[in-house]
C-alpha cells in the first residue's frame, strides 16, 4: 500500500524532490558534468524542467517495480527483493527532500524512518525470517518515527505543523487552543511509549498504543480532509494516498506486537539480548 500510494503521488502530486534538485549545492556539480552549463544558465534553460520530469518518472518506475515485488515476492522469487531495496533508496531521497524542505529539522527524518525502512524490512523478513537484527532495527525505526512525531506534536524544539492542528480541530471539533493542548499531551505520550518499547513489562502495551495511534493519525487524513460534496472524488484521490503511505506506522507496530505475543524461543531471545548487546539490561527477554 505504501509503494502503490507513493507511485500515485509521483504522477499526481509533488513527490518532494525539488528541494534538492533545485539546489545548487546538491545538484550543481551534476548539472555541470551532464550539461556543461553553469547553474544559473541551467535554470533558465528547458533542460531544467526536463531533468526534474525524467528524474521523477525514473523514481516512479523504481517504486512501481517495488510495488509489484511486494505483491509477488516469494521463496522462488527472492531476486525481486532488490526492487524493494531500491524502493527504500527512493523513499530515502524523498525523506531527504522533506528534510531540506523544513530547513533541516531532524524530527522530520525521525518521523519518516518507518516509511523509508518498510520495503527493506519486508524483503529481509521474507528472505531471512524474523532474525534478532531485523527485530531490533524495526523497534528502533518504530521508536524514531513515534519520537519524531511526538516532537512535532508537542512543539519541543520545532514548530507544531499547522496541518496537525487543523486535523485535530476538524476531527474532534476543538478550538485551536484545546487542539494545541491535546497535541502537547499526545506528543509527550509518544515519548513515553517509545521508552516503553524497550522494557519487557511495558513493551506490549506500548506497541498496542503505537498501533492504535499510528492508525488514528493516518486515518485523520481522511476524516479531516475528505469532503462529502461535489469535491468528494478529488479530495479522496488526494488524501487516500496520504493515508496509505502511513500504513507502516501501524502495521509494523502490529507485526512487532504479534511477534511479542507469539514469543521467540529461548535461543532467539538470547541472541537478541546477549551479553554483548545494550538491550540485555533493557529487556532481558522477549
């Protein structure tokens, strides 16, 4: 769902590459090599828009292959995992563009961790199974995503995004002041549950909260912005992808919760929380 929605956004909205494609610091050297033009001359030439268009279509093609691979990959088609790895690289470029677009706010990169890592997590779990390394990587990515989201919601070190406030006001019929207060509480709870993921007694409750909250924050894109009037179809096609690209925010915590319920055997537990890992003191056992 993430990759399919990302492909849709590449064709029908702004995927976020312009933040670095139009930046002399990041792409000026490539322009000089490929076209021989100085940056200012390049911006005034037809080649500028053409470059952005070709780059965007290329990234969309890679994500399309990743989307197909996510559906068809099997033990007999493990070679398709390379399309999933390539999709992670494309999503990482998008995340970098978003990072530049908000003036290097670190919580933006944190918040996009699950989205970027999801295709690779899928490829690794299908090819290697639930290994200790994959489990740890997914827990860390989940923690980064919810911590970054919490920093934005609470306004700790970064401005509270206007769309956060709008969604709370629209979904719950609150005033702006009450919406900001609720976001502050939700942001602090995000930090608490991130810590809880690394402790045995609180891990399951933290993952339950993360699953529910991840779904609600994704679904809020629909409840807040889809209009049941003459623009219904337009608003749905605009914001349904916004919901779908956030599916890792609740499906990955749900997968981790399911794994925790099933329990790893003692051998796997010792491999994850062995004497040489920092997680032993934090969690001891799954």
